[in-house]
C-alpha cells in the first residue's frame, strides 16, 4: 500500500507548533488541514486522554462560536498518537494565518472554569473521560511556550 503523507513526516525532529498537514480540493474549494502539535513526538509524554478529550470539547465549542472563523471551521479533533489535534478549515491557509486564532482558543481553554460543554451522558460517548485541570495546564503550557513565541521552525515540517 502507498504510504500516507502524515507518515512521511520526520517525527524524530518534529517540534511543537502549527503545521499544514495537507490541502485538499473539495467541491471546488480548498480545505486546509492543520497539525496543531502540542507535544514533541516520542520525546516528551503524550497528552493524557482525559485532558485531550476536554481540550477537544472546549476548542471545538470555542472555534464554532468565533465570530470571525466560525463559518470556516470544518473539524477539530485529537490525533490518535495523543500529541496534538487536527483543525480543518474551509479555505487555503498557512500557519501564520491562524496563530491569532490559536492563541485565543488556547487562552480560552487555559482560563476556562465551569462545566465542560457536551460532557454529559446524553451529549458525549465517553463523558467520564474528562480532565479540566490537566486540560487547562496543557493549554497554558502550549500557549506560553509555543504560541506566545512561535517561530518559523514551529510552522514548517522538518526535512
């Protein structure tokens, strides 16, 4: 079988950051898939599933309510390797285009206090798997250490 592009990224050199994973044409429009990488793969502990699940709920809710970007959000969801998330946007974008959006999103998560949206048995397929304190900590860490001082090497996949 043909190797899919995401398995050709050098994960041994991949830093935390925002990357364009792929661009696809769908119905005459470009859909940009972003790799929102919160952890350095295989070099630091992965995100705890409960924290990542809570980040998913909070980020998806925030993004779909953002006045500027809501109409362009297609999907926000966790990576299976637990090192980050995927964001799919309607339109042709580069990482620099969404740095502000990601800063606002992760600031929202880092400061969130209350009931996690959609974290009830009726609304979620695994409502018990949430960890708001850890989600807040991980969001703050990513915001402060990556998004707050993002550089070119955090926005271009390594060779």
